[in-house]
C-alpha cells in the first residue's frame, strides 16, 4: 500500500470528477424518457470509484459505492425503474461519498454511522420501490468476495480464488501467460461460460474502472503475448486497463440543456454528451495533470519577466544612437515574445466557469423541493474562461445570490398563477467576456425587490438616506451589514448576514456588483470581474508628480480640452464633448494628495467608462502604454477606495493602479 500512496492525490482528483459526473447526470436524468447511455455512464463512474478505492484500501468508499452500483446495475438491466425518490437517494449518497473522499484526503476520522445509514437508506428505498425483501450489501458483507475486492469478479468461484483476488486467475498455463499474471486473460471457453450480465460489465470496463484506457499502451501490451488473442477480445480494447489511471469523466461543458430530474424541479444543466471511447482516449493522451502551485509559480515568473522588460525599455531609451535602432528592434521582439509567453501561461490558468456553475443545479433542485417551489435553472456561457483563482473565490458569492433568488425572489406556484405567471419560476445564470472583464448575471423572474420595505428597514436601522433617492441607491442598501427585509428567518436565508460579505468578496477580487429590479418582474444581479488577477494592460499617467496606471479596458479616449468645453454646474466640473456632459475628477487632488487643482490649460482629460457611468480623469501628462503586474496592497496596507493595487515600474519605482469603477464615488463627494 505504501507504494501506491504516492498516487493517492491522482485518485482523489479522478474520484472527485467521477462524483461530479454522477451528480450532473442524475440531475439531468429524465425519468419519463430515460437515456440508457447516461445511466451506463453513472454506473461506470461508480464502478471506477469502487475499483480504485479498493486498490488504495479506502474501504468506506468501496462499500458504499458497491451498494450504489448494485442499484444502478438493476436499473440499467431494467430490473427497476428510477423514480424521483430513487434519484434523490442516489444524490444523497453522492454527498456522503464526497464527504468520505474528503475525509480520506484530509486524513480525518470517518463517521461509519453515516455510511451505514446511507446503505440502509438505499436498501429501504429499493425495497419500497420493488416491493422486494432483497437487501443490497457491500462487498465486505459478501463471503464469496475473498479477493478483498482488489479486482472484482462477480463470477469468480470462491474455491478457485485462493490467491485472495490480488490478481485474477485464469486457466492459461504459465507458458502462455507472458504478462506474468499482471493482467490475466480468459480464454474463449471461459467467456462462453460467463452469463450475459457479467459479459456486459466486462465489455464496458475490463480495467475494472481503475486504470485509464490507452490505445498505445494497449498495443504494446498485446505484443507481450506469444499467441494471437481471441477475436472476441478485440472489442475490449476500448478499456483494457493497461493505462495506469482511470478513464476520465470530464466535467460537463455543454450549456442550456433542459431536463426534469425530479418533478418539483426542472433544471437546465450542463451534462456530458456520450462520445466514443476513441475520442476520450485521444483527449487523455494529450493532457497532463499539473499541481496548481507550479502554475502559480510560472505566472509569477512571467510577471517578473514583464517587469524586467519594462526595465530594458527604460535602458533602451538611453543607449547611444549608434546602436539605438538595433536595440529598439530587439526590444520590440522581446516585447512580442513576452506577450506570447504571458498569454500562453495565463491560458493554462484559465478554467471554464462551468466548474463553478455546475455546482448549482443540485442546490436549486434541493432548495426548490424543500420550499415547495417549481424552478427552472438555466445556465448559459459555461464555456467562458476565467482565472482559476477567481473560480475558487467566486463560488461562495454566487451560492448566496442564487439561494436568495430561490428563497426570496421566486414565488410559490399559487402566487405566481395569481400574478398571471407560469407556476415554474426561472433563475438564469450566465457568463460572458466583455473586453477585459467577465460579466456574470443572476436573473430571476420573481417578485422583485420591494422599494418601500427596503427604505423602511433602512430608516429603522438608522441608515442616513440622501435625497432624492434613486432606485439604484435603494438596491445598494441590501448590501449593508445585517440588512434583511425577510418577514421570517429560515434555515435558507433571512438573517441579513451574507450580502455584505458578497459585495466585500467581489470587491476584493477587483470586481463590482450591481442590482436592477422591477416589482413583479424580477431582479438581476450583475457581477463584473477582471479576466485575471495577475497582469493587465494599462496607460501610465502622471498627476501631481505621482504615477498612476489606468486599465486600458476602461479608457475611451484622451483629449486636451479647451476652456469653452469646461462647464461648472452646481459646483461640479463638467466636460462638454460631442453633445454630452462628462463629470470630471482631478486625480492629482483626489488621490495624489495635491491641495491645488490641475491647470486645465495644460492638463489632459482621459475619458473612461464603467458599467455605472462615463466620466473624465484630469491628469498632467500621458507617459505611455505598457503591461503591468498587479500587486495586492491589502497584504501590507488597508484597502483604499479608488486604488485596485500597485505595480513595479521599469526604474524600480511603485505606481498605483486605479480602480476606475470605485472612483465614481468621488464624483458626488469631492467635486
């Protein structure tokens, strides 16, 4: 077992993928029109977990997956029909399996009572559906499994299996067995004696689900035998098991596929599309697992390379004219190569946002069942890629927003019918890339936010309210700590803890969240996040003898205004450009600490835009465009409004990166 422990993490990762595949397919399973290929995929996933866990000695996983496998095998053999209750029990079992897997991974104590209770629940539900007294047992309970489950063989004779099943025995003599018994083969006579069910299982997974298929290795393994293989075995080459690790069940990527797994809930979820084994093998042969810290280190090194490039650009401007042209050509080539390296490295750290989105169909299903609501979850844009660090950190905010939409947004079926709506509510989760940002929206067609109730609650809590109070300002009140308008507190939501954390977490990622709502029509939460947390393209500017970086994605244009374009309205300084007024913010005075305003006769205005509004930033001069590495200031200093981070310039000095979105607050406060 010690020799296998080095592969524990690989097993944990693959087992997690299998569990996610099982959950996704079970959620998408249509009990009215079952897809047998999907059911077979769920069975194979459970079978793979059982085989792998048995080899590594994870008996808790082995026992429970075996019980689950028995039920799935009965279903795919048409011995029982999966119902809503059975699917619910299977989903609950996957939850227990995830918990067990986590315990093994963290070397924590396993609660065997929960495992036995889960087995009992499976047995009881199966008995209730079939009306049979047959109980499902784990392999640990079966006397005939003397092989300790290392390689399962339903047809093994216990008297013949004296090798404790460590390697399967067959009737080949030692001269034929050039594989040294590691992968023994059944001859034609044995295959004819197998019953049809066992043969079906063997055809699907001769590797017992633990070892990955690999056609190249399979060819090499075939060359070890001295005699031709029976023709019947040629169809088994799809999963002979000579690869070392499991056939990989990739996380589903397909979006917006409507399914109805459980009567009360109809979730549009991303589900795997069955594909040929050959294509899966090809994909596996061109992929490799890499530890996250190695990728992060590579990203950091690329960041340092960008800084070094900036230093060389600075030095290049000071070289003698005799070599200036050659130096400039070399620097241009270096910049091009650096950008290509950066894009390639960053693409490695990018993941489809479906890694987050695919967690929510189960949540919506369970909550809607608990709250007795009918809800259809629609997922769009799951293939949109986002930085892995953002994937890990955006999950909790999205979880809370979706829970709120399900609990407070969508009405009960009876109320929806009274409002001339469909009794099935819709929650839409979508993602798209716009410029240098990822935009995530959570939309529901529920009752919408109650403006009067929010204002009354704010007054009750002593929150100061400006006049006039726009809808946008009212909606932002729900992000105040402890703010809740729920009539009653439930175990789902309503305590007022969470929305303030949602905003704080999103802002800590350099993002922002906005709300729009219409009474009786629904609510939309819009989250804007940067594509990456590491490197950005920016415009270097100077204001009050300080250097700032403005993200290029926010810049519309730069102009040097004339006096006639500058207007003053109610003490506010505005710029009149192309029949439109742009509010102005003096960066030197607001963020640079200068007591004096910038001279508009020599100053420059950089016009920028955000999802909220458009305005101009008054600066002294433009220094140039360049890539910069984002350094988080909050590790060493408190969060400063208007500042997203800092970067190291080519001369070693530090420049502040502007958070253009949060600067909008200064339009009201300082001008």
